[in-house]
């Protein structure tokens, strides 16, 4: 039995193999023929490259707001990814035992669907662990102890926050707010202000290059799109403060989500929050100024990591062979 971990994210799907580390991180995307049978033409980066460029093809993500919504497509995509790791013609074809990251608040029906998906994909034994718990483990928080810790994960399609202690979640919430929503808002902003329609990929690049929560950032970037009045290509200069005006309200909503959790914090672990502060992870958490904003609005120390988009799958990798911590999570009700 080979121990692996899988993170099915809205933007990326990652696979970690015990003894080898992170072996695959590919876009959660599939390119479908526009015909009646919706045949899958490509998955991953190859599929993403076809968006807006290949005729008679629709590129979709089978994971929406952090939840698998297209079970058949995700299963086919995951099979392809596992095939890349161990091809069918390999002499040794392993049986898989997997830790799988799941969002908070799955319904019974959704959880049953997840079980079917991973079984169909070839996983022999699955343990589902909330993604926010894996984020905390990846950030080296002592989730098995009773110190009280607050983790926030801002991903491509979903934001989750949870207060944890003794291997359990005291309070945890999630909402469908992430990088994808920010990118759509940036597209609308550029269209409205500059009369230029840009792609979601271009909006993401703007967010990553000049996105900021500082009110004095003077960075700029150029972006190309179609002028909606003349219907010809046009290149425009976009300012960092344009992006800030768009994204700031969304980060303030995240602050309100975290405030809800803090207000319900039991007095017995309040000291732990003061000591540990708030750990912020996820691919969108590397936006400049997020620590200052959160400290100002929430009144607690904030820690943001380098390469925070990898924290969750790293946490899953740490948990793979840590039987003691897994038992603490089971005892605490997180698993």
C-alpha cells in the first residue's frame, strides 16, 4: 500500500507521495468537446492552455468553490494524474491509501459522492481531513494540543477559517470567496474603467503582479484586451490602486468571517489566540498588505507564509505517517 495525499482544489490539484514529496501539481481543469458526448480532450495545464484558443472546446473546472461538482470529470482527471505518477505499464502497480483534503460543511450526500469519486479513481482506502486542519498542520500549528489556534485559508474558490484545539474544530466557517471571484471582479473593473475586456487569465496576472491592500502602492502593469466600443485589440496601463479598490471589499468580508469565530472563542483558550495569533495560508494570502489589514481589523498578530499555496498539501504530507496526530484528530472529531 502506497501512502499518498490529494488536495482537490478549485485552481490546482496536488498529489503528495510518502517518501517522495509533492510529485504533481496541475490545474484542476478539463477541456471538453462541444459535441453531445462531451469527450474529454485534455486535462491539467494542457486543458487550461486551450481556454479561449481552441475551437469547439469548452474548458471547465470540476471543482467549484472548493467542492467537487462534476464527479465524472474530476474522476477522469484524477485517473490521468495518477497514471502520470505510476503508468499502467509499470512493473509495480500500487494500491493507494490516501488522505484527501475536503472543505468544511460537506453534506452527507456530498461526502458519499466524494467517497465514490476517489474509489472510482483507483484509491483503495481514503481518510477525509478538513482542508483547514491540513493548512494548520502545514503551518506547524500544534493542532493536537489544547492551546487554541486560528487558521484562515484563502484559496482559488473558497475561504475557510477555523478555531482549533485538542485535535478538534471549535468553530469553523467557509464561504465561496477566493481568487476566481477576485479575478472576475477585476475583469469587470477593467471593462468599466477602461472600456477593455480582458481574459480571466490576464486578470489573474494583474492580481498576482500588482495586487495590493496598501493604499500608497504606485505599481503599474500593462494588459491587453478587446475594446468594447471599437471591437479592436487595445493595450492599457492598470494601476495597483485600481486592483486594490476591487479586492479590498472581499478581504474585509473575510475579516468579518474571522471576527465571527473570534467572538465565539471560549475564554479558556483566549490566551492561546494571543500567543499564536492568526495563521493565514492559501494561494491568495500572499497579497501585499494582508497582514497589516488583518492586524488592524482583528487585533491579533498575523503570520503569512512564503509560498502559502503549498501549505495545505504539505500538511497532508506531514500527516500521512503521523499516526499519533491522526489519532488526536480522530479523538477530537476533526476526522
